[in-house]
């Protein structure tokens, strides 16, 4: 019996902002936006969203207590995001609260309220897991989490062309 193991470890993360143009590297098509009347989800592009996201967590480092992402330094957070991006079964989306304008980023049509993703997505078995779910402290106890999770469930379970048509969506706390 003969076999080979051609495993090659991923190289070190050199560009913390990811490739340009940004490659979401997801096994399914990534929508340009998912929207409700109060929230819009767009691909999390570190070059665009990371600074505002890190600013929103400043002083609330416990936000990432149960999530495998480091927040002590912006570079550690960016490295964590790049590790997520390299996994073809994972995608991260920025949460934009359209009810709160951001004068620093009017092109967003609102303020960054956190991020959400899909993990362990398997195109053969049509399954995924919602996570990480990060709602920034200023947006907790508002409409942000419920609208965001609702959009993700609709996107993952609805049949194409509007959704992914997955059979099983997990969310573990």
C-alpha cells in the first residue's frame, strides 16, 4: 500500500490587512450586503473595518473572552482575522447599524456595530455554524443582535439564488 502526505503548513501572516483586493476565500458566494430595515451585513474587510471595530471594543477587552481572537494589540486582532480568512469554511461579516450614522465613515450608511461569521461550513453536507457573534458594547441590548442573527439564518437557510440553501445551521454558546 502506498500513500503520500503532501501537507504544507500555512506560511506566517505577513500582510495583516489581507490581500488587495480582499479575498473572502469562502466556499460559497459571499453577498455584497444582507440588509434589514436597521442592520446591514457586509464582508468584514480589515483595511476598511478593523480600526473602527477595535475602537469600539477599547476598554471592553472581555468582549472576546470566549472567542479565539486576541485584542490586546490591533496587530493580534488582525492576525486572528487573517487566520479566519484562510479557512475556506469561514467568512466574517461586519455589522453596520443603519440607525446610527458615522460621520467618520458616511460611505457605510451607519456605524459599525460588531461582526458575525460562519464557521465550519461544509458545502458537501450543507451545514454551517453561526459564529463568532460580536456585538460591540455600545450596541448591546438593542435591535442589532436580533436583526443580525435573523439575517444570517435567512441567508443560510433560504434556497439559492437568495440564500445558501443549507440543511443545518448550528449556533453554540
